[in-house]
């Protein structure tokens, strides 16, 4: 049974990892496993819903961007693939993939390898697109398709969208910020869908735990966002790829 200390720990994990290319969902599942928390229906909902706190950190920091009509139109186009596929595969994702440690570990490991290989190959062009408001709609849709791959726990929504954007020729800072913004409609939809389907089953104590996780993830997500923006000014994502692989090895050692 989840308690308040554990809710705080998971809130910190969610906030720090949500926007880094290391999969917040994977970290929540693995940390829950280490804390010996059973993957009940409430825990699965908790892991989805506290992400809303991290997403609201984006709204807090980038509220001006959400008032830009051109940016909003591009976010809506990019959201289409995940919106359709997420609705279609909601039950498969929640009941068969979320909480599946094997899926998470393989996704983290392979995602780490892909990040390392991609960064060794990728060279950013001088004329890379900088303004989100000028991003072609076709590219927005393709980035959305990349994001939809992250419905598999452990892939990382941030990693998928960033790699997709870099392949399409966006500047690193531009696609990182677009990934931040795209998280808002994506996670609002995921959280809203889960609340509609499950809110009636939550007890008062469970709502209190959700509130704690929500607030903690909001605060720590602001730290995570600011860290990543500073980090990408002089670094690529190879270190995150190495980290993903190391986490898998460490987890297996701890569980062994």
C-alpha cells in the first residue's frame, strides 16, 4: 500500500525524469518495484496522473507559447497520432505494458543504445530550423508519430520526440522546447482519460496521495526543465544513453 513518503519519492522521480530522455514511466515502475509496491490499478493510475503535475510546470514556464496561435496549431497536429493510437490501445497499454518490468528494461536498454548510436551519427546543420511557429505541419505530424512510440513504457516520450525532430533537421533547443510543449496536450489527454475511467474508484486517502505526488512532481519538474535547457547548450545525449543502460544493469544487480 502506497504511503505519503513513497508518494513524495515517486513525485520527485516523476518531476526530475519527465523531460529528460530517460523515461519517467520506466523510472516510476522500477522505483515502485524496488519499494515493493504492487502494480495495482491505483498505482498505474497514480503513475499516469502525477505526470500532470510535471506537465503543468511546462504551462507555468511557457505560458506565453500557449497563447501563440501558430504554435498551438502545430502542437495539435503533432498530438493527432498519439491521441488516436493512445485511445485505441489504452487497455493494452494500461493492463499489459504498464507495470511490465521486462518491457521497461528492454525499452530502456535498446533506447540507450539508439541514443548513443544516433548522437555518434547526427550532425546538426547550421541552417537548422529554429522557430516552432514556422515548423511545417508535415514535420509536426512526423514528430507526433515518433512520440506515439513512447506509449511503450521505457521508450521515453522526450527521447522519441527529440530524436524525431533532430532527424527532421530542427535545432536541438527547438525540438527540446517543442517536446516540452507537446507534453501538455499529450499528458492532459492521458490523465483525463484515466480520471474519467477510474476517478469514481479512488478513496479520499488515495486522492490525498495523488495530490502529494502531483505537487512534488510540479516543483521538481521545473528543476528538471531548467537543467536540460542548460545541459543541451554544450552537450549531446550520449550521457543519457549510457545512463539508461547503466540503470538497467544496476536494477538487475539489485534484484539479483
